[in-house]
């Protein structure tokens, strides 16, 4: 049975409104292999969903319409280029139903931040429209539609902590005893284009340096099982970080400020420019966030917990 779906066999059309909450992600490990012929890089990543959420509400309608409030309102295009519209159209085409819905996004995950906000919204749309249209897709079918929209969409349907391979779209959950990890998330002014960060990494890796082998996630997986934040902190890593710092040298001061504030680890989230810091517990996270906000090194420092469930109805 699906966490978000009806529990009988016949998929039922939800009269609406359907409200879906979806988390942001960070990468506890991001091993990046060579550039593939399809333009993606082979990845070994450990995804982790955190308590920073977007919320998508879907209602029945005679056409496909999108409105939004919050982070990026007025900046984010709401036309056919928007990942929410593209996700709704992709699901409608796959299921041969009209793409009719009135969608409203309440956005808290910043744009182009390395937190997979766009992929999160696409994941929320797939679940919302599946319920609204009664298309009764399985989680795997939605993940298949989602993988063509963004590498992180399948993970944001699952949530939790999970291993991502391929270009990130192939996701398997990591089975570990439940542990809550505490983070500080330092939001930056401005965003970064993911393809530009990958291209910068390719440039940094050009000869005379040998091509980098794809780093496995075994150390990180072992550290997760030990449930000790100091051990996890020592195992966190992001191969994209040198590229992000080359494009945004100002972020070095943010990472330093977090380390000085007592973080167990400091790293760039995904392609950045968001930086994340591991805390020992909730109180430690609150104190670090306050210190970073007082220092004024970032746009805003928030506390967050993980892992969180993936996109689901609330
Ligand atoms: O899949 P997504 O839309 O998030 O990817 C955006 C871009 O980031 C891709 O077009 C590609 O340039 C780069 N990318 C990559 N390798 C990956 C994932 C993304 O090079 N594994």
C-alpha cells in the first residue's frame, strides 16, 4: 500500500484539495565520477531529507494553473518551464488523462540552493496529481516519471536517508536504526546553477590530474550505523565542494564560521551555495544557528532535523 494513496484496490479520485508536504535534501556523501556520454556524472550519494519543507496544494480545475507564495515568489517562472507544470504534464501524458488542476505552492526551500527544491516540488506534484486524478500509480511508477524531470525527484518521493546511484535517480533506502541528526542550514544570498558547478568540477579535474575514481559510500554508511554525531561528522564529504568554492569563494568564510561555532562538520549542500553544519544535539544546533546569525556571514541560519519522510499528504 502507498503511504499517500487509498488503501483499497481501485484508485479513487480525491475530490481535493490535496495538500502535500515535501522536504529539502542534503547529501551526507556526494561521490562524483566521470562525465558520462549523456551529460550526467555517475554518482554515489547518500541523500538525507531534512525538516525544511515546501507545501503544494492541488484542487480540481478546468485547466492547469499554478500560483505561489514564499521563497522565490516573483522570481520563479510559473509557466511551462516550471518543474511543477512539467511534472503535472508528464504524469497526465503517462496516464492519458487531461492535465487539469489548480496548484498552489507555499515555498520555504530556496531556489538554486543545492537543497533540491525544484525536484521536491516536482515530487509533491506527482503525488498530488496522482491523488487528484485517481491515476493510482505505484511509488516506483511515479519515481520513473520523476527521474526524467530531475535526478533528485525519486529520492524526494521516498525521503529518509537513502543511497543514490546512476545519476542520482536510482534510490535504495538505507536500513538503520532510527536516529535523529541535528543540522544548521546556512542559506546564502544568490543561487548556483547545478550544471555550472559540475562543469567547474570537470575543469578542475582536467589533466595533469588523473580522472577521479568514483568514491563509494561505505565509510559514510558505516558511520551512520554507529549513531554517534562525531563519527558521522568525520565521514561527511562532498566532491562538488571544491567546484562550488571556486565559483563562490565567499562561502569559505561561512564554513569557517560554522567550524568556529563548534560544528562537528561543515560542508556545502549538494552543488551549493547552501552550507550545512552537523550539531551534537538540538540545543547545540540552536546555539550554532544563533552564533552564525549574529556573525552575519549568511542570509539566514536555520536549524533542521533529519531524516524526514518524503513527499506525502498532510
Ligand atoms: O537532473 P538535474 O535536473 O538535477 O540535473 C541538472 C544538471 O546537473 C544536469 O543537466 C547535469 O548538467 C548536471 N548533473 C550531472 N550529473 C548528475 C546530476 C546532474 O552532471 N549526476
